[in-house]
């Protein structure tokens, strides 16, 4: 009975870990657009950090783990959104990225997909489409977390069964 209670509490803890709050990072050099995105996504109830340039993005990405990054393609500096993706590939491994640009092209959209970007949106942004894209990206991130946790659980259970099986022999 005690093992069952422990197992149930472990399941609850793991479920809570899967439901941890997401964190969102918005990187755009236009203050009005950052505020618009922040206000649009505020209804999700997750913390939202907004930065205006590559160097501020570096600081945030080094100090926080994000589920979603909404990223302008072009900055005022000589860096692009793809530079952020390339330079922080390890930190962004479990992060969904949405590129937003005021200068869309088919080549840019294809390159974004090649970089693993979740979605590619144009400015001026359709706020409903932005919100839907962000919701889907966060849901996908949650499903990835669940899949990883289920894999870990399966490996643990397999080890337990091996031990129990060896004790029977």
C-alpha cells in the first residue's frame, strides 16, 4: 500500500512538472510590436519577456528556459533572427520559434523552415493568427515534454521489471 501511495505521489509530481508554466520571449526591435505581442499573449497567463536586440536576447536565453520565442527576422543591428537560432541552438532545443517579419519572401520562409522554425508570420501581424500560432506552438512544446517524460517512465519501468524478473529466476 505504501508503494502505491508513493507511486501516486510521483505521478502527481510528474504531472505537475509537465504542466509547468511556459515562458515566452519576444525579440523585436520595434517597441510597439513587442507591446502588441505581449498584450496579445498576456491572456495565456505565462511570463513574457520582451527584448529589443540580439545582445538582450543573449542575456535572457542564458538565464531562462523558454517554451516559445517570437522572433523578428531583422534587427537594427547586423544580426538576424537566424543568428539567434544558430548561436543558441543548444538553449533553444526544446523551444518553439515563430519568426515574424515585415519583409517576407518565399526564400526566407523556406530558410526559416530549414532552421526548424515552428511558424513564419508577416507584419503587420494578424493578432488572431499570431495568438493561434503561439497557442499551437505551446501545445506542441507541452506534448514534447509529455513524450520525453513518458519515455523516461518507460525506461524506469523496464528497469524495475528486469530487476523483478531476475529476482524470480
